[in-house]
C-alpha cells in the first residue's frame, strides 16, 4: 500500500478538527437545551434518546479533535503524532464505543417512532424499549472495546487510532515484517464494518419505510371512506391529510438523508480498503471530515424536525389553513359543516394556545392526546363521527 504524501498526512490529521469542534459545540448546546431550557421535553422518550446520543457525539468529537496527538510519537506517516501506546488505546477505545453507540441511538429513533405510531404515542405502552436501547448502545460497544484493548488490537490506523495491526501494513509487507500487536484486527474489523452497515442502513431504513407504508395505507383507507361522503368538511379533511403526508415525507427524507450522508463515505472508504488493500486518501479525508461533522448535522436535523412537525395553525384553535376553508365556502361547504368547524375551534382553542408545542405531526415525537391531529386525520372513528353529525 502506498504511503500518503506529507500534504495528505496533514490533511488526514488536521482537516477533521474544525468540523469536530463545531460538532462538539453543537452537541453541547443540545444537552444544555434539553437539561436547562426545555427540561419538560425529557418526559418523552424521543428527547431522552436524543440527549443520550449527544453525550456519545461529544465523545466522538473529542476523539477527532485529539486523534493525531494520541498516535504514538515516532509513528511513520502520521502528522502530529506525539502520544503513547496508552493514549492511542484510550482514544481508540472511546472511538469504537462512539461509532457503535451513535448509529444505535440514531437508528433507534425509527424504532421508537414505529412503536409510538402503532400505540398512538401512549408512551407507557412502549417505554420498555428504552432500557434495551441504552444497553445495546453502551454495554455491547464497551465490551467490544475492552476485548480489543486487552488483545492489543488498538493501534495507529489511517485516521488516528482504531482497530489495526502494528506496525501498519505488517500483514501485507513484502519484506515479511512481523506484526507486533493486533493478532485478530483484520477479522474483527470486517465484523465491525458489517455491524455498522446494519446499524446505519438495514435497521433504520426498514423501520422508516414500514412507518411510511403503514401511515399511507391508513390514510388511503380514510380517503376512500371520505370519497363516499364528499362533504365540504370531509374534503377539507382530505386536503389536511395530504399536507400531513407531505410533512411525513419531509421528516423521513431528512432523517434518512442525514443518516446516509454521515455514514456512506466512511463505510465505502473502509470497505474499499479492506477488500482491495488500497487506500484512496482523498476519499478518506472527505469521509473523515464528514464523520467529524455528525454532531452539527444531527443537531440541525433535531431542530428542523421540530419545525417540520408543527401544523399550520391560523388563529387560536384554527385546525386548517384559511385558504383551504375559503376555497370550499359557497361551493360544497354546508351550514352543518361550518357549525361543526366552529364548535371544533371553540373546543380546541384553549388546548392550542396553552400547549401549542405539543400539537404536532412529528412522527418521532407525536402527541399522545386522543384529540391530536393524528387522531383526526388517521383515526377511522373520527371520520365516521363527522359523517354522522
């Protein structure tokens, strides 16, 4: 394997640091936001998982910031190497825990969304999954890291310290240089990469697609039911359902795109190196910077999902946009529909004014209230009651 040039060595060592610093600050803000500014949000499982994930993101950001300085001094082809075997082992330990913990938490958001929607966000019915998510996110990665540390498999890698043999390239060296450390590194690195593929791709994608297909099926059934009535209020309801599906699509796309964007370059780079024995240093530098920016990207996604989840409420208690209602007045909207709409607004006014933040279409953090938009736009019984007024 060809060695990186001096410029490439410096880029590998120092390019991810600014991204890691920004991510560290971003994750710190989310922790501050949930613990100090919006502590009430921690009553919901979604926000507790976000909080736990950001502690892991702090860990991985720290390892990226200190990565070049943890590599043992004198290690060839590493810019800034000034550490020891002990600092390298500690850095790799934290890194492996973090790179397994982050996708576990981020992927579990799709699991809790699926469980929440199936149970109408009544958290007492699915809160039991929380302890298992924490166990998988911390206990298994720590156990794996302890094993690697005990068997001397944490050594200088391409981007700092990780699972590798030492000296680097000893297993493929034409001069038969013996490997001093890392007897099982290659085999377990393959297992680690396959685990990351499952956590980043198979697990979250399968659950998010299941959520979308299930909601789409329910909404289609409601549209079919509403089509047989074709009242003005029912048509308004169908427009609102289409708006809801649009928001759901945006939320799922944002979630999956952020997940894939932060993982695909790194996974491709590692797989290419494992199976070809060659390293594309330009791709590695990009993947490192991309991976180091996870904290910032996930912070943006967290706050963006909250904004996407808020329905368009006009005035106090307004359930539908004014333009939507106006388009039906004088056409298909009946007197009974208008009276029903006014009664609904009077009923919802105090709820919306006092708990506006909980009135959402967020698939990850929906409101458990039976009178929520989820109940009105998805629940078949709600359609039936409207049709019988």
